[in-house]
C-alpha cells in the first residue's frame, strides 16, 4: 500500500508536469504561429518596399549617383533583413526542436500516466468507501501516518537507548554493591575473629580472676589463722 501510494503521488506529480508541459506546448505553438505571421508580414513589407523603391527609381528620374546610393542602401537593408531572417529561421528551428522534445516528453508522461492510472482508480475507490473527501485527503492522511510512524520509531529508539543506559547503570550499581557486600563480609569475618579473640581473652582473665580470688581467699584464711594463732599466743 505504501508503494502504491508513493506511485500514485508520482502519478499526480507527472500529471501536473504533463499539464504544465501541455501549457508550455500550447504557448510555444502560439508563439511559433505569431513569429511565423510576423515573419510573413515582414516579407510582405520587404516586397512592398522593394516595389515602392523600384517605382520611385523609375518615376523620380534621379541621377545615377542617387540611384547608386539608394541601391546601396537597399542592398544593405536587404542584407540586414536577410541576416535577421536567418536569425529568425535559426530561432524557429530551435523552437521546433524544443517543441518536438516537449511532444516526446508529453508522450512519455502520457504513457506513465496510463501505467499508473490503476492507482488513481484504487484511491478513488478508497475515497468512495471511506470518510475522505478526495484523494488529497488520503495523501495527507498517509503523510501524517508516515510522520507518526517516524516519530514512533524515534521514540522507540530513545526508549531502547534509555533501557540500555539503565542496564549499564544497574550493572555498575550491582557491581558496587557486591564490592561493598564483599567488604562488609570481610569486615564481619575480622570482627568475628576479633570477638572470638576477645572471648578467649575474657575467659583467660576470668580464669586469672578466679585464681586471684582463690589466692585472696587462701591468703585471708591464712591471715585469719595467723591472727587466731597470734591471739592465742598473746593469751
């Protein structure tokens, strides 16, 4: 459908070009006709002037010198007119070539128009069986859909970019957290080792404290016995 619509758009453009070419051809033909008429008028004027010049030479009885001057002027003017006519004929030949090229291009565009007329009928059927008013509405709607699709693809692309960036950031955060957790585990192991060492030291100090209490009790008993012995000795 997209290819068909693009083809029909090309057909519309070609139809427009054909109409422009037809208009150019018509204008060229009109200009060519006007130029031919002007050229014919100039030729008639030239013959009339030559006739007038001959009549003037016959009736005026001018001198040979004057006749020679007039003949020289006439030849000069005839030469100029010949050059002008040659120039116009060259221009006319160029216009004919351009006209022939335009006709060939017109035929070529007409063939393309006939080839793509199927798409035109298809779009006309679409207009008849839809809410669109004309083919231009269909083309405008299609262009709007193309723009929307382009915007959607752009949005999806940005979404994928953000997702990829989010994944990279998530991996970085995960790696940092794993490193922190590993450090915490190492610190915990060290703390447990330190706690075990502290428990061991506490047990050692408790044993020493118990030994010290036993020694103090023993010393106290000895002191008491000694006191009793001294008291008995005094008695």
